[in-house]
C-alpha cells in the first residue's frame, strides 16, 4: 500500500439492513464500534479537554461542555472522522461527495432529579433550513454519536430519538399520558457504541440524574456543497498531518468550484467507493 493510501479492507460499509433502517427510521445503532482501548483514550482526552475548558471559563453555567470543532482540541478525536467501522457507512447514507459538517463534544454533568418529570426538548438539525426549504425535506446531512461514558442507565441523559420522524411533515405527535413524543427512545448503550441519525430525525439530549457525567462525541457529515457548522478552514497544522481522506473531509480543494463540480483529485472517496 502506498504512503497515505487508505486501507479499504478495514472498511465496514453500509449493510442493506442499515440502509433500510436509515431510510425508514432515520437512525440505527452499531454496537462495539470502538474497542475498549480507544474508548479509554477518548475518555482521557475528554477529561483533559474538560479541565482545560473549565480553567478557561468555557463551560456553561451548569458545568455543561458544548465544544464545537472538537477535533482541533485534542489529537485523540481526529481518528473518529474516518474510523473504519463507522465512517464508510457515510458513503452509503449520502455518497462519496461529502465532507465533515461538525465535530461536537458534549459533556453533560449530573444534576439532582426534580420532583416532576421533565420532557426532552426535540429538534431537527440543519439550522434555518427548515424555515427556508419547503417540506418534505431531503436528507442532506447526518451524525454519528459515539458513546464514551456508560449510558446504559435510563437516568444517564443519553440522546433521545424518534425513529421514523425523518419522514414526518411537521413535529412528532405528543403522547398525552407521558407528555413526550410518541415513539421516543433513548440511546442507553455501553461505551464504544455508535448511533447514526440523519438531520430530519427529531432528537434531543436527555436529562442526567445518574450521578456521573455523560460524555458523547458527535461527528457529522454533509454533502460538500453544504457549509460546515463549526469551522471555516481547518488549521494548517491539522491538514499537514491528515491523510488524503481526512483532507477531503476537511474541505481541501484545488479551486472553490470543486465543492459543486468535484475534481477527481479532491475526492479520493470516489475511487474508494468504486473499489469497494
């Protein structure tokens, strides 16, 4: 294999069942996506970044850390953007003409449980696209959530999703008995699990009453003609140590028009998908 060439033999592409789940449910889960040693490396990096942000005053008032473009804050996070057990599925969900939309670290501290149940606030991704584009909307982007802390406890504040809401016109209906969206499920899985969901799928952060912080990293992808959410250009020092696939994902191009009319040299994922 040539230097900087991607080892496609390690890639896990989208399966027919996963494609069906994404089309019909707008989400699916991959358990054991990350081995324990990588989970441990990532958790150590998260704790280091959290302590640094706390010292810099970068936490929310409740101690929550919402850190965008987190791949620039620790080298351990970089491996997730083209992780071979998860990232190749991106080409089946969208296609090869994609780039990194966002890298988002969320640390949700535990808080006392209130006397009354609190609903999960749900939303779709895409910013103002839902005010500015008519329904039905098209899939343009999706995210992979990597569970780093144990979120098997229903009180852990895990991400909640409404399967099938990617096909809704308007918001999910509410169950009058629970006050929550009908069909709402929580990603109560062990560390190393990855869950996929597209931008049309209603989702939200749960409420953490577990006594431990919830740690999740979200890596998002979109078509290259969709502007990234949390960066304009990546730092040169990151690009210098990136492989060819990572450079495509970071938006490296020979000319601006390539975002709309791709040049072969700017999209190595095209050849990778052809060889798969």
